């Protein structure tokens, strides 16, 4: 099992470690609920160095990425960041990615368990393209600082004017005197930053942020809080909401698919995605709230009128809302708000109702 450079640091902080995507990672420090609420009210610091980073550069970098990524890379200006997906020829999902456009290159963050697969996939599509695709994962450390007080905390450690950095934008600067790519992006539904810097400085940057965050109520946070936070904001998790048997349209990610943009004629999976857009998805990802008492969990069956129609992708007690809620796939005719569903929990068909998503949306 792989470990990040901060493994010993996590142990010293009392973290409980678990396996995730082939990595030994902290799931919690003081408790998932406490860490979750810290991010919603103040700030949390996450070690997410298990994720992968891939660089693309060269004269054909733009046209190459227009074929690989679902979103419109051509619209991106230098210092912008954008969410997108890579798809197979049948329109299903290789992975979801975040692309940062920098001067002379593109920097892409990919999911931990998919790094090797994604890198191989990208290399296989370089034919006839004058590009260089480089896996920088072993050289780069990645941390996430998330929460309403994250800007104030990070500003004490960088000369960059963070107030001028818009959401889904990035800049190359310094954090604690370490060269860092600062992206105003995240996976919690809160304002925050994802930080990329040379791996040898992992402990220095981590410790500096924790120290700077003490007066603000910052807490180190594990994967448990990361999951509950992203779930409330309806941010998909590969292997649950998205994967090789699901299209972005079914997952409600059609907004990240630009089929008609210039250069998208050769987008991998374009025809399959166009077909789903034109004919409509047969199944859709919906959010639901439990009416009966019970907590939905991953892979629990969903029924309508006693007949199995779908399954739960993610479900839990929402720390922010104080309710038992879930996400799941159902036939399109059952995706309307107010539709009653049944979630089968321990052999019992418990009532639920389709509700709008995201469950949680921060005030901006």
C-alpha cells in the first residue's frame, strides 16, 4: 500500500488510517462530524496527495485536450481552472478531471485510483499530436485548504492577493516560501484552495498552514469528512456516482460536456454522448430524502411500488442538514422532484422522496 509523505505526521496527530484507492490515508483525526462542521464553519486541511497530477504541453496541447476532455478547453484563459471528464468511445467515464491552464502548459488533477489508468489512456491518444504528456504525481504534493476562513488563513502565508483570485482560477506563487500552484477549487462545496508544490516540502507547508490556522479554528480533516462534505454538495465520486458504466448525461454532468464547441468534432465518445443528449438518458442520478427512519448506504436497492428500479450510490446522515439523505440512479420517469421511492434497508422497504440537489449550497 502506498503512503503520502505526511504519513508519519498523520500518525502523530492521532489519525485513524484506512486503505483508499491503494493508499493508506487518514479517515479522521478527532471525528468525522467535528471535522465536517469545522469545514462548514471555519476551515479544514486535507492531505490529498494520493491524487495524481499530469502535465500536457506542446504545440498541439489544445487540440489534443479538446479530443480528450469533455469540457471546452479552448474557452479557458491562462490562469483558469475547469472541471471535465474523459470518456470512452461509448460515452461512459474514464475519469473526472480538473484542468488548470498555465502559461505554456496544462496541469491536470486526476483521481487517486485512476492515475496509472488515466496516464496510460492519455498516452494512447497522442498519435499524430505534437504533445508531451508527463506524470508528475511522484514529484508533486497536493493539499486542500477548504472552508469560509481558508482565504484569511492562506493569506498569512503568501504574498499573492487571494482576494483577486476568482473561483475556478489559479495562480503560481509561493506558500510558506515554497513555489506553489494555488487553485481556487475544491471538493467540499465551500470556498477554498487546492495547493500543488514540490513533494519534498510537504511537511513544511502542512505544518505552516496548521499553525497559521490555529486562531481561525482550522482542523486537520480526513477522508470521512471529505466524503460527507462533497456528498452534500453533490460532487461525484468515481466508483459511485460516476464510472465506466455511466455517462456524464446520466450523472447530471451534461453542463461539463461541450459537444458543439470548435475542435470537439473528434472528442472521444462524442457520438455516443450526442445520442444520449438527443434521445434522453434512460436512467438519472437523483437526490432523495428519507421519510421513514433509516440511513441509505452505497448499493442499497431502490424500489417503486415494491419493484426494484435502481440503487443508491451514496447515502448517509447529513451533518449539515440533520437528515438522512442519498443519491441514486433510477429510471428517468422516477427522477422528478416529489416522486416517492423506497429504499430497501435490512429487508424493509422504507419510504423516501426525490428532492432538489445539491443538498447544500454555500452562500457566496
